[in-house]
C-alpha cells in the first residue's frame, strides 16, 4: 500500500481525476497522452521544483504583476488538474482567466468555465472570434481577453499557438515539463515544472517579491539558460540513475 503523502500516490490520484474528467469530456483524449508525456519528464527532474524552475516561477510572477493586461489561458488538462490553483493565482496577480482550447467545442468551453467558477475563479467569457493567425480552431479567442493581453500565461500549450502569440508581440509564459517542446523553445519564458507545483509557487512569488526583486528578475530573463538548466538537471539525474 502506497502512503497518501507519497508522490506515487498523488500521481495515481491525479491519473484517476484526469480519466474521470476525460469521460465527462472536460479533458480531451489527447490530453491523457499529453499528461503521460509530462509524467515522464517530471520523473526526469525528480518530481520536484528545481532551482532553475523556481527562478522561472519568480520571473513569471514579476511579469504577471508588472503587466498591463495579463491573461491566464486555461485548457482541459489545466482545469482538471488545477482549477483551485488557477483561482488562487488570479487573486494573487489580478489576471483575467480565459478558456482557450486546442480541441474546441462550445460544450467543452462551457464545462471548463463551470469547473473554474466552482473553484472560485472569475472567468472571462465574452464572445470568441477567430483572431489569432492560425488556420485551425486554436485561432479562437476573445478580443478583450487573450487578443489584447500583453502577458499571457499558457500552461500546457501547443507550439503553433505559442508561436502565434509571440508573433503578435505578446510576452508568453509557458508551463511545460518538456524543455524540448516547440512551446518551451518559443515562449518568452518557460517554467519546466509540474503545473500543480508551478502555479502555487508563482502565486507565492506574486505576494512576496519586492519591487527591487521584480526589476532584477525582469531585466535578466534568459529562456535559453532556463531550458539548458532543465536539460542539465535531467541528464545529470539520468547519468546517476543506476548508482
Ligand atoms: O484541452 P485542450 O483541447 O486545449 O487540449 C490540451 C492538450 C494538452 C491536449 C493540448 O494543448 C496538447 O496537445 O498539448 P501538447 O502539444 O501535448 O503539449 C502539452 C505539453 O505539456 C507537453 O510538452 C507535456 O510534456 C506537458 N505537460 C503535460 N502535463 C503537464 C505538462 N507540463 C507541466 N505540468 C503537467 N502536469
């Protein structure tokens, strides 16, 4: 029997939650495979927040609290895994919370918005339009939401939309356990950490950063360094895996 405070126990409970949300249609079937990829990379970083991950989380907080119009983009996996953490981050940084889906249906949008509202988030649900320079359904977003944002937090984003948002001049913060993904490489800042560890760490930093810390973090953003450190962490762990 695995004890409830063991990371393995938590990951079993998480899998059950995701499978349950997939049956209801909240999580896309593809979201289950995305989660499996995330678990594999999380294993490689030791299922904990690394030093470079924490630096990325503090920098994300600095970006969000300095933004003119910050938006947190939420998809099926994010809502299923971390609806309460999204609501807490919204409270800490004042960002607008908007549902934006890869596998978009109006029914899924409504289900995910309900889940977020039940967790305490104030969800922005104005009318969506095809506004992003993409040919598929990922182009849909809201004019007063993601489209006019200066800073967008995109947990578990796909590469095309991340690139499209960067091409519109936005500061894009990704949360992605895979430091090699197109999203991770194209975002302005990538947090290589597990979503449910990353969101509370960003909220904490939003509350605790001094103005001087914030300025220092904003003037030293280096995504290439953060990704290299994550890869270094993984290779170092792998090279001692059998010791
Ligand atoms: O709900 P929808 O329709 O918007 O669809 C959402 C998914 C996740 C299916 C869609 O955005 C997608 O296919 O994403 P990708 O391209 O598979 O990218 C997801 C990335 O998130 C992968 O690089 C995973 O390693 C990573 N990932 C998965 N779970 C976590 C994670 N990163 C952080 N924390 C996790 N829990």
